[in-house]
């Protein structure tokens, strides 16, 4: 399952690069749980911006829970960690729009 997940993330990354060449701005909504998959996208795509939405609820029972998720570090300007629990849609969207502009 791990190999298939990484392969699928690489496909998403390749498609994003293709779309970026045509349209310049691409937004992907996907879970990139592995550091290597995120680094792959960073290496082939220009100006990647990561938005990490931590789930602070009990996710152990969720169907697609990733037990070995590599939590992103907030060590550069291309990364935003946003906690949305208890926030309105507007309160959640505004920081993302500010971050990508």
C-alpha cells in the first residue's frame, strides 16, 4: 500500500507540473503524508506552497488514516500550518489566501 500511495503522489506531482507549465497557478488538494513525496513535488515544480491542516480530532478510526505521517516542519516561507477546528470558513480561508498571494 505504501508503494502505491507514493506512486499516486508522484502522479499528482507530475500532473501539477504539467498544469503549471500551461496555467502557471495550480492548486492541489491532496494528502502528502511522506516527506519524500513532498520533496519530489518541490524538486519538479516551481514555487510550491504547502498548507498543512492538522486534524486534532480522533482519526484512528478513519478509513484512510496514515499512521506514519511525516508531519511537515514550519521551517520555510513556503509552509503554512493552519488549525481550522472551531473556525468559520472565512476564518480558515483568509490566511490561505494571504499566504498564496
